[in-house]
C-alpha cells in the first residue's frame, strides 16, 4: 500500500518582524530567498527539491501559520480530502504558490494543514547557484553551516495519544514511538512519520487552553560535524544554543535547539536510523531510558516548555517535562 502522504513540503510561520526573521535565515542560517508576495517571504535550503520550504508571514506573535504535506499522488489528494471531511474537519480548496490546487483545513487540535500534489521541481540550470551534480537542485551553499533541507515540525496538543491516532487514521502516519512519564501514565511526546524517517511530525503535550501551538521546526544536516559548525557560527554571531548538542534516544538523531529573532525555536538535526517496517508497532519509552538524551546525563532547561504562540500554560518538549513545570503541566492528567 502506498502511503497517502509522501513528506513535509513546507512550514509557514508568523512573526512580528518579518525582515528581522528573513535576514536571520538568509544571513545566519544560509537559506536563499526565492520570492515575495502578499502572503509572505519564501525561502529554501540549498538541498530542497521544491521551490521553497519555509514561508515567513507577518503576524502579531510567533506561531505556526500552516504546515504543508505533499500527497503521494493526485488521487491521494482527493482521497485525503474525502477522509478529512468524513472526520469532520472540512476546509477549502485554493491555488497555492508553486503547488497548484491545494486543500487547507484546521485539524481537531487547531493546527492548519495544507495538502497538495502539484509542485514545481526546483533546479537552477545556470548561474552561480547551478550545481554540477545532476541530482542536486542547487549548488551546495558556500555559507558554512547552511542546512541541506527542511526536516520536521513538532506541534502541541492536549492529548498526545489521541492526536497520534487521528493523524494515523486520517493520513496514514506511522506512529513510531511515544514517551510516557516514569512517575505517571501520561504520554508527553509522540513521533509520526510518512516515510522511512523516525518522524517528520512530532507532538508534545500542551498544558494551555490555546489550540494550534507549535514547539519547533527542524532543519536537516548531512553530518554531525556540519551541525556543530552551524552551532559554532551561531554562537560567534550572538545566537545562544538553548539545549544540546546531544542525541535523542527516540530516533537517535543528533540535535540542538536555538531561537530565531521572533523567539521561535529551531532545531538542527542529523543522523538517526531509517525504518522501512510496514507493520511497525509503536514503541513506548520513558525518560529514564534516555528518550530525550540517550546518554542520560543532561537536564533540560525550563525554556523548553515554551511553545508558540505564548499561552496560559506550558507544554512538554521532545525531551519530556522540565522539573519546574511538571506539576503545572500534569495537574489532573495522571
């Protein structure tokens, strides 16, 4: 059976200062600006196969405007819309920039999601950005520490297991693993995937009353050395590392987090395993087993409980629950 969705194609974020965020992603991260219109500024990593993977829009606060997924076929786009509407989450059709006919809807936990099949397969054929390698859409960035491509997005929901079940049933996501606290039978994190990666969608437990929040999104690097070089350069230019580098137990990726000017959290990600098992059964981890830090020798900062936009309660993180907010987040859930 072909999975209904193929992969995450772009994320669109809002920020109170578009130019500050765009300048950061271009000058510090190494992305390429490819266009602007009334909907925002379009950016791409050097290895992204489509026109763009990140959209920066004007908004009152840092937030996830939408996450977009390419379906595995034109037929699966229509079938996916039928399943969405049958599940009671109807949306609307629209024509998107370089994605043609697309469908936008809001899921049960308030996240806006776009499905599309059509894309512009991006490749610079001439000029300074043209690659000599036929399978590269763009020459490898000359900026040290530039990520190869978009990797995943991790959102927040009031019920992690129910979120994972709904997205699995409607879209065919494989639910790869979840984190359940040692001291209480509460799921605080789950990873879902449309392909062989450990995840391209994550969900953390949200203790607020505000729907549609996001914890972070992530870029992918070919090697851990490139990721560490990126961290070095961020530090040299005044951007602190919020947490890491270390290795997740779930997924086994090397990672670190920082904040861009809007305060949105960005993860740098590399390594990890590939899983092609079609009948994979969801694995349950506990923080004591190293679900967030495979070495089990680090403590997460309280700031990781910040999700976006700000709300009236903390969230968990891929790393679990910071001790400082544990009681507040778990109140009434055990």
